[in-house]
């Protein structure tokens, strides 16, 4: 699978991505604009691709599975912890629409600059990239309807739970440095009700509530 169409057909055929809005967002966003020039031919390979700062852009299937689990509605406010290349934020931006907003935090300065350039090139206006320790959330724009963490957490950071609205959904890979479970958590009366969406492998979360 080395094309956008191949991936979309694979997801539909296997029932992996069933939300048509997410499939449209995938078609609308040029993934090749969010990877370094030397990796453009790999943009639609279903595997992680290196980006600046020693990080990676997650494989397309992982990005869209996490997005689908968020159950995003138009007009919502979403916090993303770990901007990376800006690709996940770009997908989210299409789903929240012009009345919604995506706040994306990045702790690596090189990546913050890289993501901002990519999002500007893609003419995306409803994403705000903030250089900060995202493991503490971003109180200034809280509360959030949805929160997505794109790095491995030892546990779900308490500040993120506090900044999530009641009935809100949080997605995060939780576990050790070497393996994590993708946790989908819904906040009900101030408490998280969780389910496991399977095993994944992400780079470690940095910051106060990340790994040492």
C-alpha cells in the first residue's frame, strides 16, 4: 500500500475506518506535506516515517484509528499533546471545522517550528501550536471536549483529566517505554471509564508527567 487510494480501500474493505468524515479528511490533507522531502515517496506507506527532532510521524492507520476513537463532532475544542509534524492536528482540524479549534502542544522547539510551517503551507487556520510541556495540558484554552496524546505515557496525566470536560473523550497510549496499550477514556461524573483498543508502540512522552 503506497498510495492514498490503496490505504483508503484497505481501511474500508477491512472495516478499520468506517467514519466517512475521517476518510474525507484523510483525502483532503496531503500527508506528503508533513514529512521531510527525502521521505515524500514514503508518505503513504503504512509505517512510521522519521521527522525532525528524532521523532516520527505515526503510520496512517494508527493516526486514523486514534482519530476515529475520539468521536469528534464539528465545533469541538480538541487538545493534542505532541504536535510532531502537524499531520494529526491537520486531520483533526478538518473534523472540528471552522467553528471548532485544535490546540496542539509540542515540547521540542524544532518540531514546533516544523509543524507550524507545515500547517501554514496547508492553509489550516483553526490549529494553534503551543511550545509547552503538554503533559501538563494547556490550562489557558481548557476545558476540552476531546484530548489526544501522541506519545507513550506511564499513566494518564492528571492535569489532562482535569482539563477534559465531563462526557469528554481522551485517547492515549499508556504503558512502559517499550510497549503501550491504547486507552480510550470517557470522563463520567469526574471519573475516567476506560477501554483498551490494543497494543501500540510510541515514542516516550516528555515533560513533568512523562518518562524521566
